[in-house]
C-alpha cells in the first residue's frame, strides 16, 4: 500500500489517513552509504525512541515488535515487514500493523538520492485500530504520529 519501490506514490485506499513527508538528511556518497545501511537496520525507529526486537536488516515476512514509551506508558506494536527495496539510489522498507497494534495501516521508510542530496521519505496509511482502548484514543494517536514523524526525519541526519 505504501509502495516504497515507487518514486511517485499513487492514490491509495481512501479508508486510510494518508501522509507523505520528506527531508534532506545530507549529501554525498559517504552519507548515502551510511544512511542506506542504517535505515534497513531500523535506526530511523531506534533513534526516534523506539525499541525494535530485530538485530538484522528488515526482510520481507519479518514479524517483530516495536516498543514505544508514550506519556510513561509502554506500548507494544506488532508489525510485519511487507516490502524491502534495495536499488541504486533507493533503499527502504514498509511494514504493516498486526492485531494488537494501536492503529491499523502501513508505514514505509525510504532513503533516496536526488543528485548529491540524500532524502528520507516517510509514507503512512493509518486508520483507527479495531480494539479498545486504541479506537477511542485514535485522535491522540494522530497527534503522537505527527510528533514521531518529525523525529523520524531527524533520526538519520
């Protein structure tokens, strides 16, 4: 759904709240090599305050838990990696949420080059999770998502 392999993200299911944000994280071959490697090792999440129970690079089919601390509470987020892209000038992955996750949807993290510049793009499709208390807390989770996206954009700089 978030299509990390595509430069242009086509329209998606209207049942989901759609977001795509990007930032320049540096320039040059050295930055590209570092950021491309770190992204697949989940640094965009871990440098943003999450704990990821994976020690290897993202791989399609990986089932894992991402743990967040929000307002003093620990939230465990089960996810499944659904896509990985490794091309010259483009590296990324996408995961979908699994039952028990606070929201329903998919998120992608993509690093790509525009000339010498290295960019990070985050795409997400989100809707309220099906279970309480997350369903009723969905408006607060959207605020938290905006804060976390800003952290993601700074995580690999």
